[in-house]
C-alpha cells in the first residue's frame, strides 16, 4: 500500500466528489457511467446515438447507482478514425446539457478536442476526460486552466488509429507511472490545482493483453502519484480473452460485464478511487458487497 497521503476528494468546477479513503465515510470506488453518443464505439456504438436515447441511458445509469457520467461523441476503439469537432459537438452538447439538468450527478466530457470540451463546459460539464492527457490539442491546456474544470489525464501509446500496432514497453507499469508523473507536473506548472487532477493509466490504449493484466495487478502503485486514479477497464478485450481462456468458449457481453465487476473489486482492494464502466448496476452491486463491513 502506498505511503503517499491519499486524496479524500476530487475538486470539480462547482462541487467536490468525496473519494474512498481508509479513514473516510466512503469505502468503495466511485462509479463513472459511460454514455457513448457514437455510431461506432467498440461495445455499444449506435445504441444511444440519438439525444433522447443517450439521455435516457444516462438517467438509467444514475438510477443504477452511477456517481457521475462520462459523455463521449467520438470512438477511441482500436483503429478508429477521428471525427470533426463540429460533429462531435453536435453529438454531445445537448446530451450534456440535459444530463446536467436532469441527472443530479456531475457530468464529464470525454474528448481530446478543446472546442468540444469548451461547448460541453458551457452546457454545464464539470470534468474534461482526455485520452491524450491534454496533449492532443494545443488549446486544451489553456482551456483547462481558464475554466476551472476538473481534469482526467490518461496515458495512451500512439493514437486510437495506431495504438494496437505492436505496443512495446520495457517496464509497462514503471514507464506509465513516470509518464503520468511528468504529465501531472506539467499540469501543475500550468496552473491547474492538484485537487482538480485525476490520472488514468489507460488500460487498453496501446497495451497488449499482458500489459493490461500487469496494470491491473499493480494498479495500487499509481496511488503514489498523489492524485485520484481512474481506471477504465470495462468490457475490454483483455477481459474477453481471459474469460475465453478460462471458460473455453467465446465471452459474451454478459460475461465481459461480470468480468468487469470482478476486476472492479480487485481495483477496489488496491485502493483505486474511480472505475469507468458500462454495466453500472452490476458493478455498483459488486462493489457494495465487496466493501460491506470494511
């Protein structure tokens, strides 16, 4: 277990989220529900592409126990291609606006484009969740500083279009830890308060099956970065592969959701503060059971 003091809250634009802490009132990780407003996301692309469908889905996730929602309008699955900012705004802005008004939980915008993030913030978003760690768009860092938004900076080797073409590391945990430490220090130097920064090791983004398993096994090491740690492992290919090897058959979506819940409990045991998932109800129930009596 880390000897670095663990953060007890994550400062958003207008509120603070209490984080799990050994001496605090919350024992389980926060659950971030995924609202994909895309036709081509790897797991649920097209299911919630219309505004009304996306909003209804987000509200269902809150009813199932989501502590916050993450709205995305561009697929970052392996070998995907980017969409124009105007299209991403068209997909996400009204969904963010309505979920901010109707859900009662903080809303995050999942984007690497400053223009998309800016519009979402105008619609009431509290968090910028950027898979490029705020490196993909030169304007993103200045927007983050000026807006007061909370930040989730993720590690990715390459881009979505290239990241799964032979990803290599000498020490996957150590190298990603160091990259996140440098990125954290860059954000701090730019004027973003540490209390607003969350970090994500980026499971599935430029990592092999073995790399992903190593990140899960050593997830607690990232707590030494002194920021909230978010892990987005939901339904990803390494879960399917592990289940197929164990079950001797192809893994279904239900299998992957069960595997996601199991790994969420393992991450909870390591002290991870936030998990980003599709099947909120299942994961929330698993985490509540895991943490009962803790």
